[in-house]
C-alpha cells in the first residue's frame, strides 16, 4: 500500500510541476466589470473582434461616462448635416458634440455610418481627457500623441479599428491623467484603491513594460514572465514612482509569441495580463548628419551617418550595410565620387556613408554650400539637406565648482586630477566637448595654488587641474576668436591633521583578561570628523605598561586587574586622557537556567548541550562556558537515567540522558565551576501521556526543483494531564501523512514543500504503529521565492590567502537555508571570489569590512555594511 501512495505522490509532483495561469481578462472584460461598457446584447457579448461605426463610438463614450440615459434623451440636435435628430444615433452624437468629444470631419458632416479608424478613436479619447485637436495635437498624429501620455496601443488595422482595440484605448485612458492633472478614473468615480495592471506592452525587441494604476510595493512584488508554460528570465527596473516596471530579457531579442505576466505578493489575488511579441520590423530610416565640415582639399572624404529604426523607435537589429541605398544629389558645382556604406563605429545597426568630394580651382566648397543625401532601406526613405560648415569649435563656456576628490569636501595641497565641470557650446549653438586645453587661453591669479600648466583635458573631454600650495586663485578661460571669457575659483587648504581628540571611558564593565574598549573621536583643523583609518601622528600610552592599540573607532587595552589611565598625544602635546578600572577576573557565579525537558516517556532520550545552560558571572553578565567545564551528576532519588558525556562524533561534548525504563522522579545537578543547578526530571508511563501534538512548525517553502533544499524537521511531543511537555521515544510516529501534494512527507521526521501554484495549507497527521491518530496540524506552505537576506562569516580558521569565497562567507535566505545562487563576492568593492566562472583568490585583512554579493545575472544584490573579520593567522 505504501508503494502505491508513493507512486501517486511522484505523479502529482511531476505532472503538477508545470506552472499554470488563470485566464487573462481582455480589456473589454475589465471595462465590463468596471461598468464602463455593456456589450451588444443582454448577455454582455463584447464582440471585440468586430469593427465600430462612428455613431457607435458616440454611444460607447456616453456609456463610459455613465451618461448613456442623458445622451439617449438629449433634446437638442447636432449641427452636422448628415445626422438626423430622428435617427437612433442622433441624440448620442448631438450630446458628444455638446461635450466637445467630436467636431466632425470639419466640412459640417460627422459620418455616422463610416467605419471608425484608429486615429479617430485616439482623437475621441484624447478629447475626453481634455486635450484639444487644435492646440495640443492633430488628429493624424493622435495615436503617437496618446502614446506619449501612456496610452499606447498596437493597432492591427489603421483604417478599421476593432472594438477590442478601442477597449484597450479606453482602459488605458481611464488610468491616465486628464489635461487638468486629474486621474480619469477619479473623474469617472472608479475605485482605484485596488492595484491593477493598466497595460503590458513591448517597448523594444527584448523589453516589456508593465504599467499599474498606482504605486506598487516593489519590496514584496514577485514577477513571473511566461512564454506558454516556459518561464522566461529577465531583469527588472522599476520607475521612480513605482507605477511601472521594465522587464529586460538577457536574449538579444524576445521570440515572437504570446507572453503572460503574473504579479504576486501585492494583494489577495495575483495580477495577470498578457502581451504578444511580434517579429521586428523596419519602421524608418533617417539621415542623422545635417552638417559636415568644409573639405580641406579636392578629393577629401566626407562621412555622413544613417540609422535604421524598428517599430519601437530603436535601431533595427537586422540591418546590414549592403541593403542600404544612399545617393547624393549635387547642389553645387563640385562632384561626388562613389558612395561607400559601412557599419559605424557606434553601433552594429547604424551606418557610415562615405564619399570623396572633388572640385576645381575657383569652385572650392565654402561654408554654406549644401547637398542632398537620400537614404532608402526596406522601402523606407529619408531625404536630408546637409550643409558644409566650418569645423565645430568652442565658442562659449561656463564652469561649475571644482570637485574635490571622492570622499572629501575640500581640496588639499597636492591633490591631482581634480575635475572642473563645464558647459560649452560651439559656434552653431550645439553642446560642445573640449578636445584639448589648447583650445582656450588660460590664466591663473596665483600660479603657486594652481598652475596653468597643470590644466589638462582628458580623453573624455573632462577639464582637470592639479592643486599646488595652500591658497586661493581665480582661473580665467579666454576664447579669443569669440571674445568670450569665463572664470572659476579654486581654494586649496593644507593637508588635514588631527587637531582635537575626544576619548571616552569603556561603557561596560571590564574584568581581568578582557579587552577594554575606549571610543576615540578625532577632528581636523577644520572641525571635520576624521575617519578612524585616517587618524595618524598620534601616540597612545597606558599606566602600568598595558598595551594600547587603535582598532577602528576604539583604543583597545589589554590590562590586568587595577586602575588605568590612557593618554593620547600628538608629539609632546596631550590631546586627551581617560581613566577606568579593570575588575577581578570573571568566574562562573550562578547558573541562571537550564533549557532542558523535565518530563520523559519511558525509554525516551535527549541531549543536553553547553549552549542550553545559561551561566552568569559575579557581575551578572553572561559567562561563556566550555564543554569541558560542564558536568552533570545524579543527586538523589531513583536512578532513572543513564547519563553519559559523549566524547566523539558530531555530538561530542554533549550529555546524553537515556531513560532506563523505570518511572519516577530523579534529582540531577548541573555544575559549572562553583555554580550548581538542581533540577528534577520525571519519567512517566505511556498511560500518563494524555495527548500528543506537533512541536512548532513554521512556514514551509515550496520548491519543486529541489525538495531536499528546504527540509523541515518534525518533532512529536506529549502532554500529561497537568499539561507538562513529555519527551517521547524516537519511533513513536510510525506513519506521517499529508493531505495535499503541496506538503511532501519525506519520512516520519521530515517534511518539505511540494509544487502548489500559490500559498496554501495542508494537514499533517501522525499515526502510531497500530494506526491510531496521534496528532494533526495545519501547516502553511509558501511559494515566495527564496531571497538572499543575510551574509555571515563562516566559522573557519582564517588564512592569509583566501582560496574561494566559500571559505569566508555564508549566505542565507529568508527561510534560514543556505543560499546557493551563483554570484560574485566583493569586500570593500574589491572582487574576492566568484562562482559565475573560475573563482579567484585574494588577501584579506582583519577588521571591519563592507561585504557585497551580486548574482551572476546582476539582479540579486545584498550588502552587509560591516562584517568584522577576525585576526588572520
């Protein structure tokens, strides 16, 4: 029978391992649920594949606004010559005209029976939002303008928009701002408290954007992207307002298919939507170059740039130079040689168009001459007029404040490569980046503070200077060709040195053999705090010859019992001192508690470990106890237990208590040094155990890919008539069962999560060898993905060279399970190990460090600000 049960469980796990989504609502269905559309019949049929007439659109708008009855009974006629007030649609169109939703075709007609086009649908919706087709947009560009407002719809047929496409327009308009800055949903009286997906759209060949009706709790949101039943990987970037997220595939292009998006963790029910990715298409070609330099000599090569775009407005990834047609129309007496097309240096999908220009004496090309460049790709054409002009050069410049070196707020003597922010334009008013410092004449009012010879323009066009001696200077930049000047001021101060020190006595009691820590705070001559690693030039002494060492923000003193004074000096000047007392050596004074069961079933057993015993010293502090210092002995009463110290194996150092089969009560004494603790331990018969229950079981994580990763131990305990907790024999549970495949039973002491689609529960039951039900418990199963939450130091012996990151750091998820995702470890921004490829070794120093982990896909990032690495041996 057990084999059959196991086989069924395996089938459930395997067959249930494919993720499934509930049906995704169409935009029409969403509007129907919101009461904004009614359908074409009493059953609410939406007919989303049918087209609409312009008359029907007027009805749809009145329903959207909740004014259908008012529109239907509107008493005034429209001014359109082709709309009779007696027609069924007459009142609706007249009402729409009165609200400014339509102005007709502009020739006095409305066209009620004409099929609605996409541009017309967009125009109607934009007008309902308060935008004008006169001052804000033109109807022919209505779709593009709507997209800038977040109302972005992929139209299948521009000339006959489908009802479903109109519904998509409407739904996205509902969650857009009116021209007055009010959410349209608010205007319509729609409750926006419940989070909803407004749109899912493809915005590039490998990017999908999801937009919401209000900010999302991104800390708890879990996004799943599926192509069919296959989970697709991505990285996500949320907008600053948390109302949209862009999912970027690691692939160069998403495969053409239907994709489903599921958002969990942000409400009682998952948010679902879908989007269709279509093949990349050529949407346009553009000549990017509008100006070229006047050629220096006949036969000089001129280069222009051409881009090919896809339907998303980004570079078309399938473009190749040989398919680009580029021709030059000569508008001056010079002649153009053969055009050559090559891939540009900036992109695989942008192109250089190069050609030689030849002219004769007397017909030289001068500034202002033009030619026309025609680019054709995939049936798309762009013609641009290109002007020959003098080479671009700096015509005006302004400067910002000189930037101190990173981590500092001042400029100190000898600082090098200080960046000077600037804004420059050329003679054409375009932004300009300097090529060299020689483009400008520089002057310094004090060359000892900053010498003009140290002013440099690097390869990135940054202006940098070097600081000289302490002082202030004004740097003047002169652009002689355009009679322009600009200035900036530089103040250089002396190197910071320790000027004042505050030294604080230890805040906790210190006993002989312990380390006293005195916090030290230093400020420089400017009153600024000096970081501990930059505190130099000081000496530290203590009375009685005690050793004093600066370690981070503390002076650490190793001293025996007595009174001590620590002094801080700079040269012969005493800056600070502090006095403290070291008390007598701490010893075990009392045992506060022993965390150990007091009642056992006959033949039951348990282990007592040193960490189960809480010991205080004579000062009332926790006292660390070694396994060797702990002893346990029989005291009085019947000897009910075999008590032995385990010497070998994983439980070495623990004390084992094994019931010898006799009931009764025994007194046992636990001893640490001179401190003792007496406890009574009772052994009861099975008939004295009134009930059974599972000890605490937390939330179990469902992980179908690796059931063993999140094993949870199960312990059954008993209760006597007086409620005492009873330790049971190990084999008390003969069979452990689960009511659902969401919770998998591994054996009589271990459970783990199965494969539920969402958070769920299962009933766990324990039976004895006679088939009697001992206990049952409802267990919570979570599908939340494990996330890296904690970084800790591994308990290892540290060596000077660390071979792999695993020798030093341990990572855990929110379930306390070791996190084994591949990634890169950094210590103070220096890579110390990786599992993304071959691991790397490094040398670590003891002390405080910032430790960071980044997964190989760059998505999972966690930082522990300070981990104290012990002394390396």
